[in-house]
């Protein structure tokens, strides 16, 4: 496995509250993830898997706040990688969103 790591990023907006948004539609193995709720948000961003909602989520973050985690934090053994396509966000208010940064091996 390559030791070289690059930074990637995406911006995601939840158009309608309760309608989850996938962080990537293609597979991208990542080692670290940073999610920052947009400072102009008026509600809560929920982070989780494909079932994420306001009542089922791993983490909830409010405007301007940041979530930072590694694959190791999530209990991933061996390769210590998460697949970005397995991560989703939802929002309590439509048009709220988040900036997502991640590190991946090349």
C-alpha cells in the first residue's frame, strides 16, 4: 500500500430536510474525515450511513462546528480505511450543508 496521502474535499447541500445526501457516488477509500457544518446553517447536520436521519445518526453537528475522525476511530482494523461512498449527511433544515475534507492514499 502506498504511503503517499492526498487531501480531497467536497461540498454537500441537503436540498430538502430529511433527504439524505451521499458524500460520494464512487468508491474512495479514506483514512481521515473532517466535516464542517456551514457557518450559515440554521439547523443541524446529521452524519451517518445510508439510513442517516434526524433520529438515526452517528453524529450531529451545528453551524460552524467540526467533526474529525479517522477510520481507526470507527473501529476499522487492518487497512484503517473508510469508503467515502458509505457516508451520508442529512439536515434538519433544507439548504443547509457541510464542507467535507478527507485524506486518501494514492
